[in-house]
């Protein structure tokens, strides 16, 4: 726009000079008795001059606005000859810069990828904020309903999973997941007990009553659950964690999930959002899963599961399923979801804006859809590489190299039948991620142990890898 303004300014100057020349010729032809009134009338008759003058004023105003926005110092006006030379020089520089940018874009694999890969339109920022607002409202309602009861205390939900981490492969597959931490209610304590040996890093949560006779009581509450209420009285009470949420004194995931599903159904009607949105609670044994729909627009899938924090660390035991074929309702597997989202937030703070690690993970996971190869395996590979390869090498122009690094690392792990867990026994985990001491000093855990134990599974995994590489090549070359 500035270049266009400069060109029009020169054209206006030329017209101005021609106008002056025409007036001078008129003055030479007219008699000496020509009055100032007739000169003004002659000038007014040249309407083209005043139109150009008005355009010039508008252009000057536009230039001033552009310069003010860009905060560039205003340059002094030069003569028409110097303007022509400067314009020609600027045009040459602009042409050279455009040619250089076009060459950079042509050699930038990340740019090529963005332009040719057919990605669905996603509105993650908008949808994430919608989910945050809805969950905040739900938690406030739950806290109000469950206040002054012996139901576990709910804390603010923590955003976890691929949607909030920023690498969901497809819009139609996005599920917004949140972890709702549970604290023991007044007069109760939670004890984490390791599960059976064949369920590594899985726990049971034993609930015990504690004496509160000598502790400061909340306003309006004077009873001690251990001494003031007999067992029959507890059974007759409106609600009891031990009786309603436990099985043999152990916190039962499925009972908690059923209660929360009931809370969601009944509290939804009281929320203002229910006037324009429809809620459907979906079947789930160990979480609360539902979708929110506005009219005929797309649905937003939301799932929140429950967790108990291990001390003050970023590790929780959660209501998610274990890797076993059957997960008992009193079994709570260890989850690293909170530590994972903190890790990706740490990377985002220390990396350049055009860092492409999430895009690399996204395209790899997209190629896995419909296959048995684990998504968490690729996520683990990328996390390992992010702590061993400088973040400067993850920028967009290194896109091809990083995809190749991911495939090579995964192939090497398959050949060695060993892929170490990222948070267990790994010295490269950033210090700001709080891990229990036993995890930091533990021996690394091999996620590919099952491959070493079963040759058939190992062979199948290698075939899956070849299919992954083939799909990735087709996606990169053909955009689908």
C-alpha cells in the first residue's frame, strides 16, 4: 500500500506540474488586466486537478496511518527525481525479497506440509475454553451439593490428553479429557496400597475413619465420624463414603462413576447453558463421559475421570482402565497424564514459536488410526527425542528430519525390543515436573517387554511399523 501511495504521489506531482504549465500559458496569453477573480474561476474549472488533490490528501492520511501502526520513523520528502530512483531501487529489493521468500517456502518442508496435507478445520482454542467454563460450573455445583457431607472433596479439574496438549489427529475424534482430583472428606483418610505384582504400578485406595475429637471442627459441625456415630447410625445417614462408595473399605471406581453420572444429569437442568445446548450422558464404567450439542452443530465430547494424588507429586492414581484384560473396580492404575501435559507446557515455554514437535506427533498418530500400534508408544518416542535433540532442531524447516528421527528411533526400539518409560528411572525428565522419589531412582521400565517375551507379537509389531512408514509416506507425498 505504501508503494502504491508513492506511485500515486508521483502521478499527482506530474499532473500538478502540467496544471501549473497550463495556467502559465494562460497567463502569457491573457492581458495584463486579468484579475485575481478570473484566475480563481479558471482554477475551479479544472475539476480533474481538485479530484487528484483530494486523492492525494486521502493517500497522505493512509500513509500516516500505516506508518503509525508499523511505528516506523517518517521519512523526509525528496525531489521527484530522487523519488523515481528510490522507487526503482525499492522495487528491485522487493522483487529480490519475494524471490528469496518463494525459494525459502519451496525449500521449507513444513510450509509444504501445511499447504498440501488435508487437515480438518479445528477450533481447539474455542472448544477448550467452552469445556473449561462448563467443567468449572459443574465442579462448583458439585462442591455446593456435596458440602457438609462425607463425599470425597472435589478439587479443580486438570486438563490432560491430546486435545489440551495440542496434537489431536482428527477433529471428529477429539475427546476433551480432564482429571478431577479427589481428597478424603473430613474424618477420613486415603491409604494407597500397591496392587498385585502382576498389575505393576496399580494401587488400591483404602478408606479409614480418623478421630477428629481434638481437631478444630468446621462451623456447625461437632461430630466425630469415628466416635460420635455408631456403625448403625452411619448406615442410616444420608450418605457415607465407606458404605456408598467403597467395596470392602476400598474406594470403588464404578460406584463413584455412577454417582457423578447422576449428578451431571440432574445438575444440567439448572445450568443456563442447558437452554441452548443438549447434553447426552454416554455409557462409561470408570469415568463420566458425555457430549454437548448446540442445535445441529458439531458435538463436543467431554470425559472426566477421577484421581488421587501421590503425595505432592504430579503423579496420580486414576479411575482409567489398566492394560490388563480385566480391571477390578477397586483397582486404580497410576497415570502420568498431569506430568505429560506439564512436560509439553515446559517444552512450549523453551521452544521457538515455529517448533514443529506437536505437528510431527500429530501426523504420526494420524497414520496410526485403525491399527493396533500404540499411540502412547509414539508419544513416548517424541518425549524422549525432545530431551535428547536440541529444541532448535525441531523448527518447521527441519520437519522432514524430525519425522525421520522419530521413525528411526522407533525402529531401533523395535529391533532391540526395548522402549523405556519416560517418567520412570529417566534422568532427563525436567526438574520442574515433580515425581515421587521412588520413580526417579527406579530402574527403567521397558514398555516393549511383551515383544521380548512373545516372538509372534514382535513380528506383528514390525509389520505394523512398516505399515506406519508406508502410510506416513503416502500422507506426506499425497496429502491424505
